[in-house]
C-alpha cells in the first residue's frame, strides 16, 4: 500500500508540473500566487551598475507559486526548462553574446516567486544555497516585495507581453527597475534588495537549495518561518544534508529542478526480490532448464 501511495503521489506531481498553466505577463505578487521566475545576471566589473559591462535576463517559468509549493516533498519530482528555444531563445542568446565565451563561468542565477497580497501573510520562494536560513525578521521579509518593481518594469520588455512565458534582457542604462543589479535605483536583486544576508545567485552549474519563506504571526521582529524544499528520507521531521531539492542552470541553457528519490523500504525490496525470483522460475520452466 505504501509503495502504491508513493507511486501515485509521484505521478500526480509529474502530471501537475507538466500541465502547469501558462500566463501572458508576469504576476509580481501584488494580487497573490506569483509566478516562478528565473533571474540570470552577469556583473563584468567591480560595480554592478557602472562600466557598461553588466547585464541581466528575466525568464517567466510559467508555473505558479502554489503549484510549486504543492510539489514540495514529492520524491523524484523533476522539471526542466530549455532557455535556448521559443520565447526564451533570443534573450538567452543575447545574454551569452554580451558576456562572451570567456566569461560564461561568471554568469549567476536565482529562482524566485512573490506573494505579498495579504497583510501579515506575505510569502516568497527563493533559491538560497544554505542549509539553514540566517536571521531574517518579518520586517525584512516584507521588504522583499520591492522586487515587484523589477517584475512590473520588465512586463513590457522582450517577449513577456506577446508570449505565454516570455523573457527579457536589461542593462543598467535601460529604464528604471528593469536591471537585476539596480532595483529601486541602486539595490541588487541578489539579496532581495538588501533585505537578507544570503546571496541568492550562484554560478552556472551550482546546485542551489530552494526555500519557502513566510511571515510568522506577531511582531515585526519575529523570525520568519522558513521551509526548505526537500524529501525527508529518514523520517526525522527535518530536511538535512542529502535531502534538499535542487535548482541548477547549466551552460547549455537548461534549468532543472530535481527532488531526491526515496530509498525503497525493506518491504518494497522484499516484494521486488520475490517478483524477480518468480520471474526466474517462469523462465526456467518455459525453457526446460
């Protein structure tokens, strides 16, 4: 029964991911249940906002926050996005052309989603490549909503307005709030406009942990509730090393999300071995061995 339940849950998760609805324009989170978004950025010099050597790109992944949260804990759940084709391709190629082959390794990425529609219950999804979220108060979490400026400003750029799941590229000299390194005039999206000490962006090829962050009822100084994406393989009630689900973006332009697979329980192994034994007996009978 346990095995059937797990297989059913996995199948449902995969179907949900494959059939996630597509949306024209990006939802910043002001009306709730924002979309999953990929940020890709390259800072060419010592400053992220000067020198003409900086660029960022924003990709709408076409999946709502609530759908992503529903997939948490589903062993074996995976999803992939190819940034080299369709409405993504032009932006990905523009980014690579600007950066140049010699600097591709310096490109970094993050994945986020916003929902700040309800007072006292704002929540966000974010890559944060840590196994424990450092001090983060309700007051600072509320400041995450400033990233909505960045999303809204990019909605009229690239293919966001014309395609269900579009993309855009921006540089520091473009219109305000479109560039990932200068939101609200100067602060970077890497650390949610300076509201967290965690750098959410990591180099291509890095396997990043993913987190659900939500306000804790009460004081603005309360620590937020942080829930990691992962699978509790040892059933100890905690997501620890080897149990985190991961986001990865490679140099080939493929973004992937992968949850660890559950280790079969003893009774499952026993059923499998028994089945193989019966299969062997049937083969021997048929061949007369």
